[in-house]
C-alpha cells in the first residue's frame, strides 16, 4: 500500500511529459499550417510558370 501511495505522490518526470505534450502540440499546429498553405504555394508556382512560358514563347517568336 505504501508503494502505491508513494507512486501517486511522486512528481518526478512530470516536466518531461509536459514538454513532450507541448512539442506534440507545436508539431501538429505546424503541420496544419503547412497543409493549408500548400494550395497558395501551388497557385503561385502555377502563375509564375505560365508567365515564364508566355515570355519564353514571345521571346522565341521575335
């Protein structure tokens, strides 16, 4: 019975668990941010690619 009481009262290692949970939260938030920004980045690259292709074909025709 004493072992169980000591185990419940022991707070050693609590910091590590809290930091691990905080790190997991930051990682999930970052992943969500990058996933939502993926569409915007795709639009930027598509626009840049089409403008460069148009400029290249215009330069080749002159």
